[in-house]
C-alpha cells in the first residue's frame, strides 16, 4: 500500500499537472490570506473610530468596495500584459505586492489609511485570475472543467481555513497581528510561484495583439462570453452583498455575546466545506453534460437557500444555511470559468480572464454597497432578500445567454 501511495505521489506528471498542484497550493495559501481578515474587517473598522451603526455599515461597505473598484479598472491592463509577457510574471507581481500591502494594514491608525491600502490592494490584484488563465491554457480542453474545478478547491480550502484561523488569532492576539500573518503567507506564495511554476510561453509582440473589441467579435460565441462576464458580476454582487455585514449580523444573532470574531470566522468558513467537496465533482459532471446545465441548477438552488437566511433566529440556523450556500457556489463561478476556457482562444486567455475579473470586481463593488444600503434601510435580514432578487435576475440572464450551447448540443446528437 505504501508503495502504491509513493508511486502515485512521485509519478512523472505532465507540465500542466505539475503547475496545477503548485497553483492549487498557491490558491490555497492565497485563500487563507484573503479570508483570514475578512470575517472581522467590520469589527476592525469599529476600533478605528467612534461610529454609529449606520456609519459602521457604510464604512464597511466602502472599505470592501474600493479594492474592487480599482481592480475593475486595472485588470484589463494587467491582462494585456499577461498575454504579452506571460501569466507567471503576473502571479509574481500580485503575490509580492499583496504581501506588502496587506501586511501594512496592521499598522493603520484610522479608517482613511485603511481605505488607502485597500485601494493599493486593488492595484496588485490578479493572482487567482492568472492562475486560472495559466491552467486554462495548458490543460487539455476535455479536462479543463475538472482542472479548473480542482483549482477552485484550493482557494475554497484556504477560504474555509482562513476565517477559522483568523477568528482564533484575532480573539487571542488582536486584529492587527492577523494582517502581519496574512502578509507573510502571501510572501510564501510568491516564493512558491517563483521556484516551482513553469510556463511554456511565447511572448506576443505589442503590435501583433488583436484589439479587445476585435477579439470579442472573433470569438465563436461572443454573446455567450459577454453574457458570462455579466453573470460573474451578478454572482459576485450576490455573494458579497452580505460579506461586509456578516460579522455584524452574527453579533446581532448572539445578542452581543462573547467570541464574536471566532463565531463569525466559523460562519464565514462553513460554505467552503460544501464547495470544497462539490466543485471538482460539478466540474467533472459539467465536462460530461454541459457546464451551462450545472450553472443553471446552481442558480435555482441558490434562490431556495438565500431566502430563509433572512428569517433565522440563531447563529446555528444561519450556519446550516450557509453550508447550503457553499453547494450553490460550487456550481457557479467554476462553471463560468470553464465556459470561458472552452470557448475562448488560448492566445487571448489572459485578457479574457482579466475582463472577467473586471466584471467580478464590479460585482464586488456593487455587492457591499447594495448590502450596506439595504441593511441601513431594512436591517441585516433585508440583505438576503435583495440578494435573492439578484440571483433570480441572473437565472433568467444565464438561461437566455446559454441557449446557443443547448442548440449546439442538440445538433451534435
């Protein structure tokens, strides 16, 4: 048995498989780093000044959103450079820049300094999108769904572990220490990518690159790709409308009891358990029956798990429903990324995934602002109802934009 395990671990692998292993671990570490601080960001903001409940909600939403506003603006430029000079360079740029910026957040003295660093965080973003692009361009097309689904579990696993660690560290040593640990983790990611990630990349001369508008028109299904960009935006707006307020909602449910940071970390981590298990399986199933079917099923399921979260009476009910949210999440973004990989040219994958990241960032901007606005008017419970409305809109949008894939499958039968 030991011999079989050793052979499986150390067998000769294709280059794309080696990169997948390294980037899985890189995504895992990045997921830990990003989620380490998110469950208590609102609580951290509360220590930087004297805010009313409404002010705290608005500052939390703004602090979350500014990062993604810059990401939305800068991502196409980074994607263009990625297609010219390679995705590995972008992985190194993102991991090192984020290590410095996130570590510095532990030193801020007021909300304005924190927002300034969050703006810089947006400038250095792009690690996970470039990891997706590198795997999408190197994995065999018939295995791209499974490969991207597997890669997603790295980020999800880290996101699952991060809030738990963050809650424990914040409870034991304070919020600031957690930022220093986050910066250290991302520096380790930088070293891993520098040493172990290899990319067979032929540089594209600046003058040889197809302009963005021409690239979209030359795609096999341009409306499908643009539709997936918008779908990504709505998915992120839905997921992140509650994120800045989750710890405040938990604090309300436990009536301002003890261990808020730890309990918030656990609640934030719970969806990752289901996503970790389900994402690779949904990816493999999507390769067989069509990724668009998994995506539609995930959106339908999401409608039924968001509504009850508005009416929970205790944190345990919220946790159970957040577990089901993880199942829905496993059927959403990984399937969108698979559709993008399957119906986009490899030579332009950097730009396609960077455009998608821009829309993802716009969703990350809109979500917290929607959540903080709705919560200010209707309370935290109202955010889950507004999120359900977004999911329903997305369901009809995806159904309309994936009809071309359904027609293609029918012709192949």
